[in-house]
C-alpha cells in the first residue's frame, strides 16, 4: 500500500475552486450574483436568458469542490450499472449497510448554473473489510473481481444515482469513496467523498464492520483529508435500513 504522500495526482482539474477564509468547512456555494461577477456577465445579459432565469425546474446547486488524487486502486472497468454491490461474474454481493449515493452535477457557465447532462460519473471504493476489487494489494489479490465499481451517465437533470454499501476502512486512510467525472468535451475531474465521523461511528458499530482488528483512521488525521476534505464531507441520513446522501458538484465546462 502506498503512503498518502507518495500517491501521484493524476487527475486534470477542471473545477473552479473559489475559497475564502470562512469557506474551509464546506463546499463553496456560489450565489447567482457571484456567478455573474465571475464570468463578467451583466444583469442585462442574464435577463436575456429566460431558460435559466425563469425555468420552472429546481435551480441546480452550484457548489465547487477541490480535486484529490485517484489513488492507486482506480481501474477503468467500463462497467455501466447503478447497483455496484456485487461482482458481475459471480453475482456475489459484498456485505454491508446499504448506501444510496446520488450525484447532482452542474455546469458552471456564463449566466449561472445548469444541469450537466451526459457526463460519466465513475465510483469505486473498498468493502467493509477494506479490500478493493480487481487489484493486488500486498498479500491480498482480488484480481478479476469487480465489486464496488461502476459508472452512470448523468440525466438531463444532471443526476447519477448509485446503490452501494457504506465503505469500510483500511490502514492509513479515513473512510472515503473515490469518484471521477468525465464530460463529453473530454474533460476529467477526480476527487473523493468523506463521511461525517458520527455517522461512520454508527454505521461501523454493526456487522460486518464491527469487530475488526486495528483502529480506523479518523478524518482529521488523514493527510489527504487535510487537503480540502471538509469541503468533500457528506452526512448521510438513515434510510430504509441503511443510509442515503447526495453530493452536489459544479464543474467549469
């Protein structure tokens, strides 16, 4: 396993990161006025865009996020599916608390935010025991298995939804999920999602997470988390015997 400080940052940053001193605890939410100022669009020009200004659809949430490394366990499986819990070859499902994970992806453009349709959202993470699929990690090999990996294409509303399990942990890292967004324009954005510690404490108090040897690294002790992790943290809500959360993301495309 590679130490966090030796991981290479392979992603291409296509997100616009705007931070102020009071923004360190959450993803930065841009107001309509800030978006207009950012792109130098006048109020007259904005008013001339009725599709954005007067749309009856709910306005997309324009939140910018920091990029983070994809880590050593990314595999481009080209596996399109929304339920990523099982290995497609064997049908064996990884045990764990169900997690409904939704992404709402927006396009940050002149005039405001609009849903980004047709973007590929790729997700991968470890199982309850800390293992990734289709990798060789030390003395453990899951080569040929493809559990907890998959991608979805965003809908007209910019939505991509996954059914997975609450991720486990492995030595040297806090609990996290990796994701990569690729657009039709050939742009790529890679980062990670972290979890509120109180929620993780509750989720990991149950089988199959409970009873593992060792101790889980908490967010604030993770070197990667300290590089913008607070802006990438979600607080899942209890839902149907498991958990559910939505991650809003705006890309400058």
